[in-house]
C-alpha cells in the first residue's frame, strides 16, 4: 500500500483542513480511477471496499502523521453514504 503514499500526499495537500479520511478516499478514487478499480478487483473477499478503504485509511494516517497533521476519531458518511468511523485531520 506504500505505493499510494504519493497520491495520498497530493490529495491531502490539496484539501483545506479539517478533513477526514473518507474525503481523502473519495478524492483518491476520483483522481486514480483505474488504479482504484484495479486495487478493488485484486481483493478476493466479499468486502473489497471495506478491505481497500481500511488499508488506505492506515496509509492516510502514516502520511498525515508525517505531514504533522493531528488526527482525532470522527464519524462521517463513507462512499456509500453510511455513517462510519474515520479519522478527522487538522493542522
């Protein structure tokens, strides 16, 4: 998943704070559509979105921590409009 770090950094740097991990994932999917679809297709479970988004969330944390952002627990609508847990990031 480290190969997503440059794309995550680009998205994070384009956003105003505060933002949350769900927004980063939505932007990553939008700006990297083929790569995102390929990553989903490579997951051979019944929950590919959950698995990919969890993995991306862990990488988002690594990138945001490295950029000096502060994370806190939050909830927001995920890609499917369901309220779920995520990290909210601020400077």
